[in-house]
């Protein structure tokens, strides 16, 4: 495993336990989706995997360094005073990379934004801004990519296009990906394995393997395998809610 949570628990003072005991791992080249009700601790688990937070109890194991991990949050969090290219180049410039801007332009091209390097964040649509944020995460060629509901604020068509783009970009370098989402169909389409969490404090309710190649073949969304996997995840979520 590139990153692994082993029976972790997270307590937040008077709020009590927010997560766990919960275990989750991501192997090299694997895409894992995590779904669960609001407040179950999905984002907390992602922060633990990224080394952005420490567990109260349990163990976090990582075989990658901070520089080999990239995180994309729900909001693009772009610097408004900098161009798209400058935003993407920032991690490389902080690391002292000489050809940072050239690599940033290449990363923008990978996410379908070739020629938009000089645009300011204010000139970008929501989908374009998220593509810039994704390019900034990918520009360092991370071995572990953590995505915390990055498409939640976008319309359905834009979300679907970005999921397709994410598969295409992932296929070039095959990092391990952990993707947090509320959207069951998005989870099943994107990932090879879907982890279902209970209501908070989140624990593992089920793990459903999606038996189809990545990137997805044309027409997968209308296939029986897709519908069966979606139904399995939805049933696991409903059962977890009932048992809570």
C-alpha cells in the first residue's frame, strides 16, 4: 500500500469522536472511491492519508513523502492575483524547479486547458478553475492523489466530463487515487473499488469491487455491470443508515 489507515480514530474535544475505528488503504495505481453520509468523517480520513492531520488512535502508514502527495479540495483555491499558469507552476517554483512554467503549461494541456495559461482565475468558469486546480496537483507527478469532492459544486454535465478527463490523465502516470464523493454513480464510474462508510463516527460498512477496466469502456454507464454496482453501493449505504 502507498498509504494506509489502520484502525484509526479521531476525536475532536467536546464534539467527541469524528471517525473510526476505520481502516483504508490505496495500492499503487489503484483508484478508490469513498462514499458515506455527511459528517461520517470522509474528509477527515483523506486528511489523515495526506499527512495533514494525525489520528487520536490507530496508525497511518505511508510509503510516499509529502512531495509525492497531491490534494485537491472541493474549492479550487486558486490565488486570484496569479494567472492559471502561475497557479499551476507554484508548487514547482517553491521546490526550486527551473522549468516550472513550461511544466505548468504541459500540465494545463493534460487537463484540456492548452493556451489558457495567461488567464486569470476570474476569467475561468467553475469547471475550468477545477481543471487548473487538478493541473496544479498533477504537475509534480504525484504517486498519491487525494480528491475531496472536487466536482461537487459543478453541474452534472461538467462533472461527467471532468471524471472522463481524470481517467484519461490518471492513465498517463497511474498514481494511486482516493476520491471522496457523495455521488454513488460518480464513485462507481470512477473507481475500481468503492468503500462505503457508516454515519459518523465513520466506520467501514462495505467494500464493493467494480469489475470493469479503467479507464471505462464506451457505454459503461448503461451497462448491467454499472447498474448492479450502483445498486450494491446504494443498498450498502441504506443498510448502514438503518443499522446506525
